[in-house]
């Protein structure tokens, strides 16, 4: 068994918050934000939009793209740091919305690496034959846990959702080499305090706000992202020169540039959504994947390298032939 991408979907809230808008909210400037992050705008969920709202829209588009319905899906895995409720999982709201009356649906929490973790789990279920079609989603409403008075963090994050349907490769697809070649996931709890929140259900009975030690996160990010990319390439026995595109977590353009340089990949081979969307955590990889495919940059037969890192620390890499 081998897993292939059958369809992709996305959803971005209509409200766009620009750097110039932020100039009126905190002591910052468009120039300062662009130079340090590469971000120009980000999308912000409306008051009546929740993580489930974004996830459901992305899921429905992915199903339509795959020419499937909820009846075809065996499992939903939703990656998020900002669930609608403490319980139940936000994934079950998606399950109801797509009329999937069987199988299972659950959330995973691995911060910005969440979608990659979801892909890893889905891939194993498909490889083992325990599932044939799995819907994986990354969805976030990070605007709900951002301190809008903290200029170091509020300029970074945005809301959005991306989804993909993974299915079993046909014999023809296997013969062409299409599918997920490998997914590798890591974590190291020693550094959890460097990217965290001020609250939590058990600890403070609040959601809290995002806190980040920017310089330390940057240093670990470039190293970990390059290392996991090398690891997945070596395990798949693929030379980096054969990679057509890098689809990285969209956190900071300097991190992306540093990782690409360390790998020897030109920025012309990197999918960038960061300037328009900001950091959407677990949603950033699937949103970038969607943009790459729908823009025509990513095409069937190409070799795609994905990597992400987030709070935990968590980090992950994957190699896919479309």
C-alpha cells in the first residue's frame, strides 16, 4: 500500500489585516515587519467563524477536488492548536458536516508541525491497509490566542485552514513512483518554554496568549528543519538536486531562506504564502501545498519536500511525488 494525494482544499477568512493596520494598534511599522518577517498581510476570522468553520470549508473543497464525499472517507485527522472546545475534538464537527457516519475523527496537537504529524498517522493507516481514504486538515484561529498589545507576536500570526485527501495508490500510480515516499516526525520537550502560551486548561483554566523567544526559536528552526529534510532525503535515497520544490512551514522568511540555503535549494524552488497569509501554524503547510498545486507550480510527477517546526519543540519532514 502507498498513499497518494487525491485532492486539496483551503479556506481563508475574508478579513485581511495589513501591516499598516497594525501600525495603528501597536508600536511597529510596515518596514519593520517586512524586513524581519517577510509578512505583509494576514487573514483574521470573523466573530462567527471558528476553527471548525475554517476546517469544514477546506474539507469540503478537498473532497470536491478528489471527487469524493464523506461516505468515501474512513478517517479524519485535524491538526490544530486552537480547537473550538476543550472537548469534543473539532474533527467530529467536520465529520458531521461532511455526512461521514462511520469511521473515526480526532484532533492532533503538534503546533506548527501538526499537519505533518497528521500526514504521518494517515500514511501509516493507509500503508497498513487499515484505511483507504483519510482526510487530513490543518486549521487555526490563532487570532484568538494572540496578545494584540505584544508587537513581537501579534504581527506574525493569521487564521486559515488547508486540507488534503489521501488515498491508496493505484498500480499505475505506484509504477510511476507517485505517492508519499516517507514522513519523519520529531519532538524535544526540553525546549517547550521557548514557544508556548501563557495559559492552559489544567494549569490556568484559560487559553492564554502566545509567547516566543524569537532568537532561540530561529536558531533551532534553521538547524532542525535542515536536519529533518536531510534525514528524509537520505532515508528515501533521494538527492536534494532531484527535488523540484520545497514546501516549508510559513513562519518567517529568514528561517525559510536559511533552511533553503543550508539544503542547497534556490528560493525559486520554494513555495511562499507567508507574505499574504502570515504564520498560520498547522494550516501553513496545507495552504502552501494548495497554492502550489492550484497555481500550477506543483505538478504531477514532481518531487516535493515538506518540512515544519513548531512549539514543543516539534519538527517534521516529508517527501512526496505528486
